[in-house]
């Protein structure tokens, strides 16, 4: 059996528990052997000498297993090779010879061989067990076995969760808190201040030493100068790195796929739902402390920013491809959160933030943690109005219409102050829609009238077409409805069906509403059914619900 896992995951503890188990003692008696492979140089001679000593063969300087075979095959025996990565590392000087010896050991029918290792390069006859993190209950037991001053279990549970129930990290944290006689509140404050820097006991045991041991292995060193930077990027992103994105994220690193595979072999990372990620304590330790001084991270940031800059709108080129944001939204949000904190005045970062919200609006509507930061921006900040507008869209998309209206009012104030009439009209149009959703029809009608007046002053044909999106706001006169009808048909004529299905769908939806208002029910139903037919192949849930709702209103009286 081979126990495989990251440093500090508990491999040695499990092996020792097996070694001292009563049933194991009864079966093997004194023939239970424990060899620390990191306590001697990684050479075949040193390995054979140590093996000879611990099994009691007393063969002097054996050159291979031949002189040891009679003793090895003479009785039932349990042998533990602990920290075997130090001798099995494929890049080690004598790795092939030692591997062959360990493989031969695994084939003795009377020997139970247990290997603990950070690397998954093990003999084929060994069953590999990836050692998981602790359960919640076991994590608590581990912590409170050492720490006796806890009176607020919720605080402790929160920290254990942030440590991702990593055994060594929990043991170190409990030891430090116990030595310093901290109460729970002091422990929580120190954790927030120092994070994994806190995990260093007075006996020079630390998480840092455990991580650095992995980074000094021959296999890791063989990966070249980019390896630690790539590991830092995995650590930086909460989700890790999507394996499907390695090519566009790291185009300048030719050996990128092999490097990430080796990270997993070394147990520095693991695969989860298509992402390469790592345990939280390792992530906290390896994450770049000064992002602006991490060249590879800055390059990765630009790759994300470039990909987000694609304009997304249903039916337009790039819309379907932009769905990648659905799986990477947490990573992008974290990236923007960090870099907006570093440089709050950056146009580039905030413009990308606006693009991110637009992507979310169409593909994964939800609120974002950047909301307060956006509102705290100075009113004269270049990107604030657009970011506020898109933040309002996200609020509307999750059904918070009051917040939608509040953010739009703030946005309108900024555009008026800047004297941008076109953006004022656009924001008024959205505000009218917000009031419609809140049932404030009079207020909404006044805003739509102002919107039309501004578009007429600007002689903006596109704006006039946009302003007819809510024809029910306008005075229900035949003249107004005729103008609206004419503009909508004009928009259909000037749209390319291949690239603007969403626009055409919306136009037919509007025509259905217009003919409904004019009492032409047959034509209204025809246009609504056309809109539904155009939208059916696409993931336009909100649009389809509106169309179905309108059709139901028309057809219910007939039934």
C-alpha cells in the first residue's frame, strides 16, 4: 500500500497508527520495521545498508537485494518506507536502481510494504491511496486535543474551515495558541493578521518548512525557472487553474502541460472538477505576496483582461464563446478585487470590471463582492457611471428592483453632472423600466418622455428605436403607436438575421405588444409566436418568459 498526499496531510501519522495497531502487533510481533527515507542520502548503497540494519540481516555494504533475500523471505514482516519521495524521485541520481529494489520488495509474498510519499511514482504492485483532508469532527478533535482554552467553537470552526482541515496546519495552529495561552478571540485576531505565517512552533516545526521541502525536490527543480511562478498562480486563484485554459493563459511556456502534471505527481496540487488547485494552507503560503512584483501573474492578468474585453450581446459574434465566464467567475472576481485594491484609479482594471459584469449579466446573473468598491469610487472617476449601471443590471437580474432603481438614480446623477446627454437618455430609459417593475407608471412615463425628447434633440435614430422598447409607457394614441410600429419594422429591415437574432426577436415582441394595444389580436399573436420561435434555440430565459406571458394574456380570453 502507498499513502500519497501533500506534505502535512497525515501520511506518516497513518503509517505509525498502523505500525502500533494491536492487530498488527499480534500478526507481526517485533518484525515491524520503520525506515525514514529522508534521513540518509538518496543512493542505492545507503538504502540497502539501512534496510539491512532495520531487518537485522547485518549484511555489510550489500550491492543489491540478493544477500538480503534469505532473511527477507524467512518470516512475516511489515516494512514502512516513510517519506519515500526522497528516494523514489525520478529525477534523483540513483532513482532507477532504488525504484527497482522497492519494486522487488513489494513482490515478496510474506512482506507487507507500506510507502508514504508526496509523489505518485510508486511500484505497480502497490495500491495507491490518496490521503484526504480530515473530516470536520476529526479536525475538531485534533485541534482540541492540544488547545484547551476554547469557549467559542464557531470561531474555531471557521478557522479550521479556512485551513481546509489540513492536519499539520491544525496541529501547528493549536500548538501555537496553546503555547501562548491565547483565548479564542486572540487566536482569531492573530489568524486574521498573520494567516499561515502563524503556523510556526517554538520547536521549529512549520508549514513553510514542509512546503519548501517539496520545492527542493529534484523533480520540482527539474521543471525549470517558471515552475514556482506557475505554482504561485495556482495559489493566487481561489478555483485554481482550468485545465482547458492552459494554452491561452500561458502561451509563452512551451512545457506547460507537463509542468502542471508534475505538480499533481508531487502532490503540490490536485485536480478537482476540471481545475488544478491546491489545499488552502499551501495556497496561502505560496500565493504571491506582492502581485505587482510577480511577472507571470501580471501576464496572466492581461490574458484574462483581453479575453473579457470581447463585447457580448445575444446573437452577436463571440456571445457563445463568452460562456467560459460561467466556470471562471470566482477567479475573475478575485483577480479584479485584488487589482482594484492595488490601484483604485486604474481605468484599465475598472473597465475590465464593467466587462466582467456584462458577461455575468448575460451568462451567470448574480451579485458581486465589488459592489461596495464601485460605489466608493470618487464621482469623477472615469469608469464609475458605467460600472454603476452594470451593477444595477445585476441587481435587477436577481430580482432586487429597488436596488436596481437606486443604482440607476446614482448613475443618472453622474451622467447629468458630466453633461453626456446620450448616456442620460440611456439611463432614463432603464430607470423607466425599473419604475415599471415597481408599479410606478406615472414616474416611468415621465422618464420615457424625457428620453424621447433627448433623442430627438440629438437626432439619434438608434436612440429612438431603443426608446420604443416599452411602448406601454407612451400615450396610447394611434399616431404614437404608428410611429413606434414604423420604427420597429425599420429596425428589422436593417438587422442581419444571422448576427442579430436577439434584436429581431425583441422587435417582433414589441410589434406583438403594439398590435395588442391597437386591438389587432391576430397580428399580435403572429409576431409573438415569431419572437418565441426565434428565441427557442437560445438560452434567453428572461426574454422567453416575457413572450410567453404576453401570449398567455392574449390567448386566455379566447379560451
